[in-house]
């Protein structure tokens, strides 16, 4: 799996857009970019995933560069409840019948300031 | 839709005992994965079940086992508990309705296991 690099921490003002970068310069053509977050003492929460096109859902937008070597997760109007550790994960589809799980690195600790 | 539920939420066991944890996936989800989370090792994949069959397994000893029922509910069992098994055990369900969604996983709140 491609390795990802994320800043260890970021601050963002409440109400502003939070832009979380992820570098995955060794990504392969068949690897997807997934974003999860984990709020303290809770299980991880799926946010969004994409292959090469930009994606948007009710939680966030995912912008993937044309060369797919980096991506940005955008939370359009950050609230205090968005304070969490955000994980960028790159995974290919399983070649066999089973999913061999997600590998969570250290992620970015996003702190939303009031 | 109700989310993933796990029972019990908290558990205290003694070394050498065994424990069974339960997970009910989101309705319609047929894939269930289990993870162990500790401060030192982070989140580690235990195994995945799909259609009552274990499809993949992480690097954990045979003391860790699981099963899935026809209604997709899953249980994991840890036998001969060790102090190092103290962790948050998380269950995640996936729709798996399209192949790309296999890693679109929805996690439960976890079971906090303490081994004394």
C-alpha cells in the first residue's frame, strides 16, 4: 500500500473551511484514497473516498490532484465537533475475497478554535 | 438507520479467562471487520467476515477467533486472556455492495476490555 504523509496537527477557526492535506506520492493506479476521523473515545468515522475524481458528500469534499500524488480533505464550515484526528489511507481493492483491513497511521489532529 | 452496536461496552476480566464480544452491523451490511486499538500499537486489524466466512485475518495469535451468523451479527472470542489484551475492540461493518466500498467501513463505539 502507498505510504501517506500528513501534518501532525492543524488549527482552524470555527466556521471557516478546514483544509487537511495528505501526500501519497507513491500511489498506484488502482489505489483509492480514504479519509476517516476519530473523535476522542469514539470509533473511527468514515468520511469519504475517491479514486481520481473529486468527490463531495454531506460531510466533506475530497480534492485529488491530477497526478494523484496528493489530496485535500475539505470540511466547508468547521464546528467544534469536528475536532478529531483525521486519517488519510490509501488502499487498493482486495485481490482475493477478503478485505485485509485498514491501516491507520498517526493522522492529523485537527483542533477547531472557537 | 441504526449504527453498528457493540456489547458490552465495558468489561473487566482476569488473566486466563476468556471473553466473547458481540457486534451487530448496520442493517443490510454483510461484511464485519474487527480491530484492536491500544495506545502503543494504534488500530490493528484482527479479521473480516463476509457471508459467515472469515475472509481475511490479521497478525494475531490463535487465541483470537470470531464467527458470523446468518443475520450478519458477529462475535469475537479471546481465550486465555493476557494483560496485553487490554484494549478497545472495535467492530466495523461495510456494505460491500460494490467492490470499492469494501473499505467504506462504519465503526461501532467499541468494547473497552480491561484484563487484570
